[in-house]
């Protein structure tokens, strides 16, 4: 067993899940603030140089899990939960890449939040990817996007 405690909380414009964009083509450009608790704020030293961050957080308002999910990007077809980003997972851990807009003390202004207001943050890391675009495969999502583009 592991026990984690939040390093901070998200200030988000979203108070209801229904307001968070979802499905094919959803744009995540909402701005929010990652409020880091004073005891952890020294850990933000030198974070300003990174344009994007990974935010590891918890789906604290998810209730249980399903091993097979029906994501909004492909509602008619089931996919294994580990092939999706469903909130209903055995360990309710979430990962969002946000753009860092600025820092005021322990507050990070960011763009790209998809979490509810008050969501606990478990960790923050600089976003770094060395995988070339042509090597990335989008699995069932690409097929769902292609079907949507054809109007199917
Ligand atoms: C599809 S998940 C993706 C989250 C993250 N980007 C990831 O990939 O792990 C995003 C959805 O999680 C739900 N959600 C957001 N904040 C939540 C919270 N604190 N507890 C439970 N569900 C939440 C909302 O329905 C939102 O649309």
C-alpha cells in the first residue's frame, strides 16, 4: 500500500464535470492555477524555464472503476481502461500536460486544465519528450478520429 498526500490543489474554472470539454476534437485551453502548499513551494525553484509541465493528480471525485471503458471519443466501442484516460480506474491517478504561463510564489498559472476546482495535486514534473512525432501511434483513437472525419 502507498499513501500520498497532496502537494497542492488546482484552482480551475470547472465546478462540474459536464462543463469540461470531452470527445473527439475537444480543446483543452482553459486557464487555471496550481496552488502549491507553502511547505512544498521551495520545490518549484527553477520551474519557470519549462514551457510545459506534467501534473500528476488524483480523480478524487471518481467512484469505483470499470476495467472496460466507453470513452466519449468512441462511445460505441469498448476499450480496456488502460487504453483510455477514463477517470474510473483501479488507482484513480490522472496526468495532464499544461502550459506554464507564469509563477507567483507558490502559484503556477497554467493553460490546459481538465480537472475540477479543488482537485488535489500529487506531483509536478517538467514535460520533456524525445519521441519523434512519426514514431507515435494513436491506437484506437486514430481510427475513431478517421471515422468521425468521414462522417461515420
Ligand atoms: C478523461 S479524464 C483525463 C484526465 C487526465 N488528462 C488524464 O489523462 O489522466 C478528464 C475528465 O476527468 C473528470 N474529472 C476531472 N477532475 C476530476 C476529479 N477531481 N475527480 C473525478 N473526476 C474528475 C472530468 O469528467 C474530466 O472531463
